[in-house]
C-alpha cells in the first residue's frame, strides 16, 4: 500500500486525485489498515455497490454490535449517535423508506422550482453585498448564507434563530471524518444536545401553532398516524439542515477555486451563461465535495476475486470514481462543456441525495449572480483548505471585485 493515500497528510488533502489514480492502478479493492476499511476507487464498483442491498449504512436493523463483531460507541457519545442514527441517511428499509417518502414531497423538482424566485433573489442580494464591499470571503458572504437560509426557510426555523445552525452543523459533521479526535467528538456531542433541544422546543411550538413549513408538515404526517416519532422528527430536521447546505457550501468554494485556477474555463463561462447547468455538473465532478461514503458489509461479498466478509466496512471513494478514466475522458481536465458526465457526487441507490434538485438550483443561482453582478471577480489570496478529508472544502475564499 503506497503512502500516497494518506488522509492525514496536508499534501494529500491539497490534491488527493493523483493518489486516487495510483489506487485505481492497484486494483478494484484495497485493504487500508489505518482505518480498518476496504477502499473502492473505481467508478463502476462504487456505482454498483451503492445499489447493492448486501451492504448498508447501518447494521443495527439486523445485528447487534457484538453479533457484527464491532465495539459499541462510547456511552458519552450517545447524544450524537441517537441523533445521527435516527436520520434517514443512516437508516435502512423499512424505516428509511417510510421517512424518505414523507420528506420527498418537499424536494421534488416541481416543489423545488417554486423556490426559484426566493433562491435567485437571495443569491443576488448576497452577491450585491459582496460587491459593495469590493470583495471579501466568498464562503462567508455567499456560499454559506445562501443554502443555510434556504433550508432554514423550508424547515420553518425563524430568521432570528439561525445563527447557531452553521456552527452546530460543522461540529456534528466533524464526526463523519475518519478517526475523529476526542475533542471533535466532544464538540459533536455538545452540538447534538443543543440542536436537539432547540428543535424539540420548535416542534412543540409548531404542534401548537402549525405554519406553512416542512416541520409542521412532518408533524401533521406524524399526527395522522404515519409513525414518525419525535426523535425521527428531530433527526430528520438536523439531517436536512446539515446535508441541505454542507455539500453546497463546499461545492461553491471548490468550484470557484477551480474556475480561478482555470481562467480559460472561467472566461468561457463569463462569455456564455448557457453553460451554467453543465458547469455545475462538471464542478461537482472535478473537485467532489463528498469524497467518501461508507457502507457496512451485511452479507459476504466478493470484489474481483477478493472476499469481503460480513462485518467489514467499505470506503466508497467518490472523488476517485469521479476521476476514473474508464468513464470520463481526460478526467483531470476541467471541461465545462462536458456532456457525458455521470458523476456520483450525489450518491446513488436508495440513499441518493434527496436534495439534489435544490442543490443544483442553489449552485446555478449563486453562479449566475456572481457572473452577472461581479464580472471582474478575482482570487485575492491563496485559500486555506479545511483539514478534513471526507467533506472537502475551504475555510475561506478571499476574492476581490475590481
């Protein structure tokens, strides 16, 4: 196993794609001892395994920790795991099916299209504020506030309550990295407790005084006997808030950094705004905001002659799959006109991102607003990348408007 795949290395985090190419050359599945996982780097395998029902996001619907050969999480982490384990991202059928069916109504393409005016108006306002200052941090000024405000508006979280949402989300998402440090777990537990307590109060208020929002709709579904528990309500709201903006924030930052580093592609996009839809897809592929998605092996499987036993964990490498030359012509090249682009940045199978239509709308809206209102936008300083591997993004992206 080459040392080039090293999620703790700053060089790897700066550019993991060369290491992925080496992984793909080594085979279809590679044992990685530091995290006790099997790495899956090829697009065809990642795509197929995301749909394979012998794998699961959880195993607790079929096995106890002991039966599965795994150590239970520490008791002090319980608030995080209670919150996380009742969200549909970490559930399997039938619970996953039941919750997703309820939530899906809010994220159909038709429903999302009704948000277009609000999303585009907010994107324009945020970019106008950035321009008025002559520039600033694109992450803090545009990339973060847009999707946070949109998903909070959908859920029905009052504007005055939204300040802690992003910090809570960041602390909780720290637990999705490989081998999180003890202090990371402490922050995640604290955020889980605070976020859950806030949502229980909001749910009580909405139960007494329903509004035209998603939390009220989910409460109504629960009251009509659709078996959505209060914990599932809390966990679903947190998941939607976290997933509803985390990837979009990182995709915006990663995408604009890629454009700044490829001035020919940025110039082409500025000259032809009809490229925005294909540009959004290509930027999601080129520097993938979610680099890895994990699956538990529920029943023995075999990959290219290698037996992977029940109880093992697979690390499906989205970033590698999105740069697989077997699927993408010249994958290291940023090509905003790329048409054959079956990237898997939104996952696949039953856990395909329910918010993909909304994410695409937000990314297109912020891109269009920046192209039209800030046509001279330039990179003002070398950005600092976030230290994590699984969620790939930037701490800040300083830009100037000349």
